């Protein structure tokens, strides 16, 4: 008899928003309301966005669907980044995060297509990993001006720990303290016709 996988449930530590266009640093709110465009009032909200270096298959500046409406980070991974940088802490707001969650092991490793369910209807669909860049590193550096090369060191320290980007699958409200239930996508193995496959259905 197949075993039912254990439920994966975490907790929303804080919810954050950025309303300024010249900064990505976020600030705490007790709750945020989500529409199909993202968090109402957040600088990353919108049904579409302009293509950039992350989407080189489009000419830069092409309007495309916005699958990066929200940024999520993990309390545990923030602590790992801080440890790697030899800092007492790294705040979610410094990374421009909209949600900080705890209790979900290896949050950044959740695969694309994962759904995150919140108590008041909101559902997020994971687009993928939010790869680190020097932007948040410069913010961290600004809080620790006496420590050299924090901006560049952040990229390595935050690799596979930077969190996720997601889009709104169902509108609703997310509050600090909410439970978040994780639904992983069904695993799929795609094999090109003619590829050598062993008896277990795996590529040789």
C-alpha cells in the first residue's frame, strides 16, 4: 500500500510591501490583499511586465505575463545567508521580499508549479528560484559599511537560499501568522523520442 506523503505546512512570519518605484526594499504590514495582479499597491504588481535579462528569448522590453508578482524567502535560509556573511542577521526586507515563511525545509528548492495555500483563499503558484544578484547585497552593505565586499559576497552566500518568485493563482488575504500549506506538483519525466531508456524508464 502506498504511503501518504506527510503534509508540508509552514507559517507566515511576516508580510511586506514596497510602494516606492526607486527602491525594492519592503516594509512590514499586518496583512496584504492579493488580486490577480499581485499585492495591491506593490511595485511588482501587474498582470504583465517587461522582459529583461531573465527572459533572453524575448527582445528586451517586450510585454510578457508577470509571473514574478511576489518574492518569498525563508527564515531558516535567511539565517544561513547571515551565517555565511558572518553577520548577526539578514532581514527579509533588505532582499525586497513580500513574504517571509518558516518551517518549510529548503524553500528555495520547491519546484516550479508548487502551490502555496493560505487560510483566507489566497493561493500562490511558484514560478521558480529567485536567483541572487548584487542589488540586495548593496542594501546589506549599506547597513554594514565597515565590512568590505558584502555586495559581491552576498551572491555566493545566497545561492540556492535566495527564495522564490510566484504569481497569484487565486486572490485573497495573507496575514502575518497564517499557516501556509504546500502542494507539490506531480513529478514528470519527459524523454525525447529515440532517447535510450532503461527498464525503469530512466535515461541511460
